[in-house]
C-alpha cells in the first residue's frame, strides 16, 4: 500500500532512521528483529530467499521499479514514498540505490542443519568491519562454498553494509553462529578439516594444502574443509589456532607481508574450491 510520507517523525518509519549510527542501529535491529535490504538487487534476493518485508522506503522516481519487484506484495505492505531531501533527512544519506526495505530477521538455523550437506564452509572469527564480512561472504558464494559460520563476536552479516557489499549473497548461503567458538568438535565430528589462514611458521602454503586435498579427491574421497579467517590485523585468536587441524598461508611476492582479510579469503576460497572439484592442478 502506498503511503506518502508527510511527517519524518511518523513512528511508522522508525525502522529507517539514523542509519549511519552503527551502534544505535545494531541495538535497534536486534531489539526489533529486523534487518535492512538496500537496493533493488538486494531486495530481490531477500524476497527470493523467502524473507518477509515489513515496510519499504523509496521515492516517486523509483516507485514503478519497486512495484515490479514486489509484485503482489506491493498491495500488502507499507510503501513509504518521500521526496529525495526527506529521504536524506530520515536516513542520513542519499538513496541512489532506489529503495530500502525493512525485513523480518529470520531465526538462525542450528549448526548441525547448516553442516548437514556442506563440503566447504567459511568461518569468520571476530571480523569487525561489515565491509569485510560482506565481501568474504560474496567471495565464498561465488567460489562455490556451501555455508558461512561466524564467531559470537563477529560483525553481523545482516547489517546493512554487510548485506549491500555481499550483493545479497548472504541470502543464498546458509549461515549461523558457533556459540561455543572456538570449539570445533562439531565440525571435526562431521569429518571437516579445520584449516586456518595464518602467518605462522607452522603454516604450510596454500598450494601444498590444495595438492593434499586433490590427492584425496583422486582417491575417490570427498574431503570436507572448514576455512577460518581471523579478525582484521591480529588474525586468528590463539585459542582458535590451537583448534585448527592445519594452518595455511598464501605465498606473497614483492615484499607484501599480508593481504586484507577479505582478499585473502577470496584467494583461499577459490583455491580450496578448485582443489575439491578439479582433478588436476591447484590454481
């Protein structure tokens, strides 16, 4: 249903206020059980995943496109239509991506459910930057990983920026939090090799790790890998390092000593995915 927005203090648009205040938004969204999907492509992915919209905010310019995406839902949920300057005042930024939807936050699945059919999972330990979280999830999805796991203190994968950077791929992969992290016993019980990316003297090179995986594949086995990315800067915690079956590092050149965590994750996800599916070589 279309609702022209006349008053920015209208309590019906509280879901969309002060979007640049990260701490406020995190507590507000947790309390009210919602997340925000920004842009038409992200909204489309959220709807395709079966997520339910609470309300949508847009301008008259984008209304036709939004109604196409919502389909029959357009007559069932509140669609607040405002002028561009009102949108900036309300949200704190220019909404050049067309629309933003407040979505009902789904309950997280149990860990066993997420792992049931997975062969390759990416674990994010205590990442604090939502951009890195979104980028890592997008890379994992693109490289064919089956699921995402996060530590209890990892930045929220459903925070607006993380969702946007992931391009909505966070809705394509099952994900959940490991409440008792860094306990990896549930993973190991299901046959996963827990491999942590770490700049450690005990780490083997990523190509060597992939060659070992390919050897298993060549013998008709189906190895499972849980790849761990540590927080920005310090990397994996000491406790998590001790829980890994293998530490792995990416060979680097030209005096570069490390990569951004999202970039490292993309490289490692690609290499592991290729090793699990290709019989020769480890790109």
